[in-house]
């Protein structure tokens, strides 16, 4: 009977040893790689979270700066959609010049977001200072106007004849 009990003890120890080997194999083959995968996934998640937080902060900054820009330049942004009126422009220019005339040139419809209309303006003034005041006042005109070269100033008696080209920009 002692031999039978020793054999059963040895069998039990062999089964326990096989069970422990099986458990170790399961750890090595399945659980440890899963832990490594979990750690890499967790570090990736931390990286994505920090990048997302950084990009969210940038988005908030950009939206604030865009709102501030729109608020600061509201008149200019509105000017791109304003229609150009010849008679209103002539009335505006007559505050600075006499004998204002405006002739329409060609219309450029380029690949950009804007249409460009060209005009040739002729007028008379007493001093060149009035022309510079006119250029400064164009900043507050309801349309976007660019004075182009050549600007011709010809003295005729007490007056100066002004001829200049200008471009008016309008959003499509």
C-alpha cells in the first residue's frame, strides 16, 4: 500500500508540474504579449490624447483670432461684396477734385475668388495734397479700390489735371 501511495503522490506531482508548465506556457504565449499590446495601445492613446488636446487648443486660438480679424476688418470684408456705383464714386471723388470723369475699362474674370473691374479716372485739383487725401479716404469707401500706375499729374494754369487707373475688386 505504501508503494501505491508513493505512485499516486508521484503522479500527483507530475500532474501538478504539467499543470504549472501549461500555466507558464499560457502566460508566455497569450498573456504577456497581450500585456505588451495593452502597454503600446495605452501609450498610443496617451499620445493621441495629447495631440488632440494640443490641436483643440490651436483650434480655439484660431477661431478667436478669426473672430477678432472679422471684427477688426468687418468694413473691409463687407467691401468685397459691395457693388460699385459710378455715380456714388463720382460724388465721393468730387469732395477732393473738380471735373471728375470715369470711363470703364475691361473686366477681368480670373481664376481667383474676385472679379476685377478697371476704370480710368480724370479729374482736376488745385494741389497734389488733395490727391493724397483722396487716396487716404479710399480706405473708408464701401468698395475695394486700388489705384494703379501710371498716375499722370499735368499742371495747367492754377489747376492740376489728374489721370489715373484704378481697379475695383468684388467677390464672385
